[in-house]
């Protein structure tokens, strides 16, 4: 198990995008497709890869002229209706660093008792961690937690941590806390979920994302494999 000391942006994203023309805060409004090019808003490209969530890809593909045929409409509708689940993270800052030596602990989830936490990261036990002495508790499928008022949700997670880890090093009082909920963090991986492939009805448009067909549920590994697959498909098409 490898736990990064840097945040994900510094670890991967900044390096990967160092030599790329990045347009932050620029939302694409429309795609136009022809046999020779893809027009993204007012700029022309040979092809494009939509590395977005399913609902965002569906919004963009619906702007393409000539998508009134039933096949395209049904294909876009399937993406638009993909269900999602929230993931929550509760950050707890103790008055003094927690002296527990383990950087990662598993909590016991019991929603009937309002024990929602699943994984606890103790950043003080990670030398040089970007989060210093924070504790971060991750809750996957956080639908039930999301229904609680913010303060009640934080209190429930702190209470769970103190009860379930009482046999470990003493935890000082919490002086700061934050709850972050990503409402559509991951698609709902159920038997009824239809996952598209990277190939679209438009030869010059490909998709990339963890929600596409691969061996994983909604995780980074699936997104990376999907992106690589789209890049290879695009290169093979260009070579042909």
C-alpha cells in the first residue's frame, strides 16, 4: 500500500500538464463534427477525447448537429441517465498531533448506529505529508451521511473514531473540522448500469473515464486505462 505525501495535483497532474495547453475555467459549449475535423466551440482539431463524467459527455454530444436520429439519441440518453453516488471526506484537526503510528486504519461501518466512516488517514504518521496533522475519514456511498445536517454528520464521524479507536493513542480535542461531499463522485456500479465503450457514433470523437467499460468500478485505475485506450484508438485511426 502506497500513500502519497503530496496532494494529487502536485503528484501527477501538474507534471502531466506541464507541456500541455491547459484552459482552466473554460467550459466547452458546443461540438461540430465533419469528415475532416472537430470544431470545439470556435477552434478546429483533428479529433477529440471527452475525458469527462458521463453527464458532461452527454451534454456535449447532444450539441452536435445531426444527432436527431434514434440511435444517437438513445446512446446519449443512456449516458445522461447513469446514476451516481456521493463520496464524503471528514477532515478533523486535533489540538495536538495524534501519536498513533499507523497512517491508515479501517473503521467499522454501521449505518444503524450512525457509524459511517470506513477509512481513516492519519497524516501525522506520514512523514512530510501535505496534510500535516490532519485526520481524514473517507465515506464511500455517502447518501445516508449526506442527509444529515453538516454539524451532526461531523459529530457522528468524530464519535465513531473515538469509540472504535479508544484502545489506541489518546486523541486530543478537535479544534477544526470540515466536511466535503462530492455528490456525483462515482457512477452507480450495479447490474443495471450500462457502461459505454470509448468509441462513439462519431469516428473523430472518443471517450475516457472510469465509468466506461473496464475491469474496475469507479476508480482512478479504470480512468487511466480508458484514457490510454482512447489515445491508442485515435493514433491507430490517424495511422490508417
